[in-house]
C-alpha cells in the first residue's frame, strides 16, 4: 500500500494542532480529484458537490484517527466511496453525464469546463460525445463495487494496493473486480462499437 508522503504527514500534524490553513491546503490539493471521483460514482451536480464537501468534513472531524499506513489520497477516496455507497443505498442515484473539472487559477475553486477540440471535424466530435455518454451509462449500470474499482484504477490512476485500501478488500478481490468490471463494460459497449464501426 502506498504510504503517506512527508508533506502530507506535516499537514496532518498541523491539522491535529487545529491549524485551519493546513486543512485548507489538503482541500486545495485533493478537492478536484475527490469531486471528479464522486461525479463518476453518482453523477455531477449539487449532490456530487455535497458529497465531495462531506468527504472533507468527515476527514477534518476524523483527522486524529488517520493512520499513516495508507496515503492521504487513499483515505480520502475511502471516505468518498463510503459516502457514495450510502447515497446509492438511499436511492438517490442519477444518470451520469460527462464533465471535465479544472481548477480556477485565481480562486483555486473547481470549475466545470467544456472544451471543444477544434482539430476534429464535427462528426468526430459528435461520435466522441456519443461514446462518452454510452460509456457513462455503461459505468452507471455497473454495481457500485465494480464501478468503484474501474473508476479508481482506469480513470483516477490508483494502483491496486491503493484501491484495496480504499474499498477495504484484498488485493486479489480488487483485481477480480477490475477484470469483471472491464468485461461487463466491454459487453455493454460491444453493440455500440459494432454499430459505430459497421
């Protein structure tokens, strides 16, 4: 499992000493990643913003229980995953849509952007948008356990051991879930891809 960095250790120690600036730095470093992950799990919008914010509220209130066996990144994703699962259990899931999140250079706040690719002709842009929507629907149809591992690995770029820490299961289970998630996505996308290529 990836250990916490020295910089994160210092921030955590400052947070434990009630240094608000240190926790603000943690939020600044990780808010975009946490928000993007939550969006992939439940869809963008006010609920995703609320869950991302709640992730940091829970981290702040539980900072004294943080242990350096895992990275701060892994710990935050674990909190976010649990909140997303609770949200889904309450039946508030909505359809996912594609979005891109960037950080405003002046305020440091997350900003949703739509960036057209002028190098592509309109037909290619439309096909790519359609594929993104189909992929989002396929992701949404996966059970939370499978969706979490594929989003964490293939979209967020976490290693297997980090994912095991986030979803709190053995490494072999992570690999199995990732294999099953990819197989399910391939099966769900096959009719679309056959039609697009045919």
